[in-house]
């Protein structure tokens, strides 16, 4: 969600979200009650059910790597390895990277001080699931962090060994390189390889649908175990996490108005009026894709954007640019590291940020909920247990509104800046007069 919208239509999707939230709330409530009242029978029940939740998480972990990597290859292949995008594409992707890095920097600056006030015992989540040791094992070196060694480790000597050892980041690097090389291979090679990769993706999606069906019950079991061990403080901390991530996304959203004005010369008021209709659609649908027509109308009618710019940059942004992840994913990463008592040294932070950026540009067509499937490799790479990621993803219903609102606003911001600096001269020359909407069209 928040990026391209729900994959399950209408009431079915809403019902699934509602049932997951009910399962999460009921599990936390019963677990906290068992902890506070020292109800031994309920505590034993939570302990007995806990392996069921662990089994479900293991099933999700089993398919996430082949699922995401196959879709990473397919997503990049759809862009022909980056060829043919030209000046507009280069400017767009450059701004995507800049916006993602800015959101990440903002979160790393503001979230850690806020997390110090969260009312949970450090390491409380770790009683339920131990940290996963993945590519973030670079942090293990007693000699400290070596940037050179970290960079050398990005290129796997044996990608199969990297996969077996859980070295996610080198595996992502290998996959991206394969995707970039694929358009330059012989046509017969592409014709043979792409159907295989697409077949892997299709089969993994079938397995994913099967695994996700019991999500409300699995979330209940996991929340029950955490609540029984951590008490009510865990419940309160999850609520404060929601407040924190929404506040950070709102702050970034507000900063986009003056930043866009400085970079494009378009006044904040004019930009606000142009993007407001799309923002309204975003709030109502939680879908950037559904907001695309309003984005294009606002860009051309409100900002006088040339059709070649709006018709290329905005669809590209909606399809591949999820700026909310620079805040929502990083905040979740920081929260879970604190909850599991994981030391956030430089290797873990850099590993997570780099993995997240790589997954952002791959734009795999994977449902984003539950469990933030597209982001799971980044958490695995940084050694964050998936149990915590799944639980926090179950409360995404409210943050999802802010995610989509931020995404849509950033999409318009990128297009506005590209129209100022990145559009070829013939395109700008053709846009002598802005397109003015007819009366009553907003």
C-alpha cells in the first residue's frame, strides 16, 4: 500500500486489514493481561502457541528472497536496463535518489532521540525471537568497521554461498548486475531467461497468497507471545511508533513545499493548489496509482507542465518512487533494533539503507502488505527478526494514509523540478502557454 495501492479489491482488502488489526490487538491485550495478572495458564498457552507463529514467519522467510529477487530482475528488465530513458529519466532517477536520501537523513536525525522516550524495556522483543544474523554480520568484526572491507564484501565471490549464508546485500548487488546485463545479452538468451524468471515469480506469488491467508491468526499468536513476556509497555510503544512515523512523514511532506519552490521556482501556494486534488484522492483511496489522473491534471492545468514531462515523469514516479519508505522503513528499522536490543553500529545502518535504496529502484510488483514483503530483504540484511517487521506492518492502516499522501506529493514535486531543469529544450519551447483548465474543473 502507499505506493501503488491495494492488490486486493474493495471490501476484501479492508476485511483482511481489519482482521489483522483485530488479531494484533487481541493478542497484545491478552498477552498484557497474562503478564500483569500473572495468569500462568494463559502464559503457558502463549508459550505453546508461539511455535506456530514462528513456523509461519519461517514460511514467509522461505519465499521472500526468490520472490523479491525475481521481481527485481523483471522490474529492471521492464525499463530495458535503464536504456532509452534519456534526459527526463536521468533527472527523475537522480531526484528519486536525492529525495530518498533526504528522507533517510531526516529520520536518522530525529527518530533516535524520540525512541529514547518509548516506554518499553530494551530487548523485550528479543525474548520472543532472537536477532537474525545476515549480511549485517559485518558488524561482528572486533576490529571495528572498515569501509574498504564492507565495499569489497558487496561483490560476492560465490552468490550461491552468499544466499546460503544469508548475505542479503551482496545477493542484491549480484541480482541488480544480472538485471543490468540482461538487456545486453543475445535475444535468444533473454527469450530463454526471462520466462524462467517470470515463472519463478508467478510460483512464488502463489505460495505468498497461501502463506498470507492465515496472517490474522499468526499475528495474534505472535502478539500474544510478545505481550505475555513484555506486558503493556510493548502495546504502548507500538502506539507511539505509529505516532512517530506519521509525524515524521508529515514533517517531510511540509518540507516538500519550500524545497520544491526553491528548486523549481514554483511558489508554494501554486504548488499546493496543483497537488491538492491528487492528495484528496490519495487520502480516500490510499493508492498512488488511483491518484495519477489527478496528478497529471494538476500538473498540466495548475502548473502548465508540458505534456511530455507530465506524461512520462508522473507515471514513472508512481510506478517506481516510494519516498515514504525512506521514513517508514527506517523508523521501523530503528524501532525494532531498540525493541530487540540490537546495537545500531555503522555497518547495520549502512547495510539497511543501501539495501532499501536498491529495492526502491528495482520496483518489483510485489504487494507491500502484510509484512512489507518488498522490504523484508533489507531487514534480513541488517539482522532484524521478521517477527517484529510483520507485527508492525499489521498496524499500517493509519500510517498508510500518510505514506500515500507523502508519495503523491513527492511525485508532483519531482515532476515540477524536472520540468524546470530536466526537460529537453524542444519540449520547453513547445510549452509556450500553460494549459488552463476549463471553469469548474478545479
